[in-house]
C-alpha cells in the first residue's frame, strides 16, 4: 500500500487526514512539526508528503527545502489555511508538487494524491528504463567488434562524405 506522511501542527487536521487516507487504503504517518517531519522523511520512504506551511519550529517552506535535499523525487503537497497565490507559486517554484488551501476539498485532495502517485510511478519507470539503456550501451561500447563496425562505416561513407551530410 502507498505510504503518506502528513506534517501539520494541528492534531485535528492530522487525525482527519489519517481517517480519510486510511479509508482510501493508504498507510499514514504523522508529524507535528517541520523538524519531526523532515527527520521522518529522511528515515523512511514515502510515496507522498502532505505538509502544512505555517508551523512552529521549522515551517513548511523550510521543511520542503530540507526534504527535497534528501528525497528529491518524493512529491510534496503543501497545504495551508493562510496561503496566498504568492505562497503557492513560491512553494511550487521550490519543488512542491502542488498547493491546496484549507479547508481542504476532499475531492481535490484525492485527485492531487492520485496525480502525485502517477508521477512517482513515471519517475520510477524512467529510472528503470535509463538503467536498461545504459546497460545496453555499455555492452555495445565494450564490444570487440566496435572497431570493425567503425571500419565498415568508413568504407561505406568516408569521413569527408559524412561531413557533407550524405
């Protein structure tokens, strides 16, 4: 099951999000502030992180920066009741996946989480494909026949002909 970390200083928000997300078959962990959330994100892999912006100790924007340093591929959705368009833009520019204003719209939240899950899957697939491609090129590059192939190319299309875009 996908795992979500909820970072919010309001216990009632964390509890409500936990109930909703567990009903949707997510595993949910909670953190009461940005420092605790950052530490949890560094220790464990989360599919998505929901992070409030206004919190004591370490605020959400600082937590966003810290988490992205150690987990750059983890989608982080910023949530706030004090958010402005400027705050939302700043969060997204810093690397947040999305910004949702409080009170949270349940449908918007679930759609955003599903989109973030899709992004996580795509990022993972791209990494796997890149590894496969790099292994393929490694084998070609280490082949003993590479010099023979280069000689054949030279015979068919001499260097000066290739330079003329033949």
